[in-house]
């Protein structure tokens, strides 16, 4: 019964999602000589009202995954099931243009760079009001009132709506981006490293704002970041990516104290420790990150893994549930005792 209830609360479910970019060669007659496997068979789910943190090294496919979910990039293959409040449960990968326009009202994105994501030639009224205008929801005086309300919700004054983006700081610009994302009252918001370009003090304010808005409007977040400290603060569950593949996912507390994949252990070892009594050495991974255009056989992580055995280089591990809500793709997950964020395993 608990499993059935949990399944009913799933807002987004991704099955074997792939996004491969072709490698073209030739000036006059171009031909495809290979593919960059940016996202290569990813599986995860997000429940209603929760925040899933998606972490990994730069270039692992986090942002590409977020954009494929919204069909900003067309998926190569796979399924993206979304429980839309109007259309019901639909596979985003199969929707036509008209259906996609309707769906996108309930799926929005907050971009990483608050400077390049806002049109410098548009006022705040035009930027925040554009989704309302395009979808025929409001215009004229009603549009101005809606924009004023949205600006107040994110902590900006309504009289700012006649100003242009250059008049605001980075933190204020990101609040404008948040207001634009909230304009259509979405169910899911993809946050693509929304605080990485901000000062540390402004990061905290923005994270607190996102949490307050989530509680106020019942939002669900996919929070993409490379900063594990930020992810630990805001996420209910965390998923770890490596070279286009999901290697582990679990609740935040479980993942940070009881990692089951060697790559997760290495990531956690680099997190700054707030307690000076814990002096653990970071795990330095040898070798280079696998080439997504020419990945190694077996487990993509095995050339850098200190625990690798012959099976790791020959057989690709499958993502499996080894404990309640704890998924991992590692052949040796059950036998390894890995270190958590404080340099110790969970009791």
C-alpha cells in the first residue's frame, strides 16, 4: 500500500532517457562519424512537492538532462512521463507542438546566468509578463497587476517593472528569473545551477526564497548543481551523474552518510567539513574523465575507481534498488564500506 501511494505521488518519471549529439565531419559534404553521449540511459523520478538534487562534475550531462525534460533538446530515445494537471499522465517525448505548448505552462526553468538569461532590451513588465501574454492569460491592466504581484512575491518592488535588467544586481536579476518562471503557476521548475553565479551571501537568500516559494505554491524542483553543500541544504533526495549516466540516487541524509558508489564517495570527500576535528583527506581520482564520444567498456567509472575488478571493465552495471529508495549502479555495492561526508560510514 505504501509503495502504491508513493507511486501515485510521482510527478515526473524518466525511463532510459538518452540524448546523443552527432559529430559531423567534412566541409562540403558533412557526414556523421560518431556521437557524443551526453545523456546515456538515465532513470529517475521526482515526487510531488519534493526537490531532487542532480549533481556531478562539469560536462556529466546535468544541464542537458534538464533541457531534454522540457524538450528544449529533442531526446534521442527514452520516456519522460509527467502528471500534468490538465492533460493527465503524458509522455513528453511523444507530444506534438500544440500539446507541448500547453504542457510547458506547467514546466518552467530558472537559468544559471542571471545576466544572459534576461533580454537587456525588455523591461521587467515585458520579461515577467511575456509568458502570460504569449499564452493569452492576461493583458493590459490585468497583466500589470499580475506582474506587480509576482515581483512582490520574489521580494522586488512593483514600481521596478518599468526598469531594464542593467539596473539590477545579479541577485535581483535572478529573482526576476524566478518571477518569470512562476508566472504561469507551474508544477515543476527545473533550476539549472541558479545560485552558482551569485555571491555566497546572495546564494543563501536565493535558496531561502526558493524554499519559501516551494512551500507557498506547492512547487516541485529539479535542482541541478555541482555544489554539494547547496544540494544538501535544499534537496529531499539527491541523484549523482557521471558521464551521462546516473550512478546513484537516495534521500539526502542517506546519500551523504552512506554512499554506495565509489564516485559518490569521491565527491563527498571534497565537501568542506564544518567541524575541525574531522580531518579527512579528499579522494584524488586518477586518470581523466571518460570521453562521452568514446566511453570505456563496462562501467564508465572503472578506469578511475580504486575498487574496480575485472567484471567492472567487462559488464555494465544496471541501476538497481539496494535499499528503500536507494538506487545504485555498482557491481560491488553490497560488499563495499564507503565513507560518507564526515569521513565515516553510517551506523
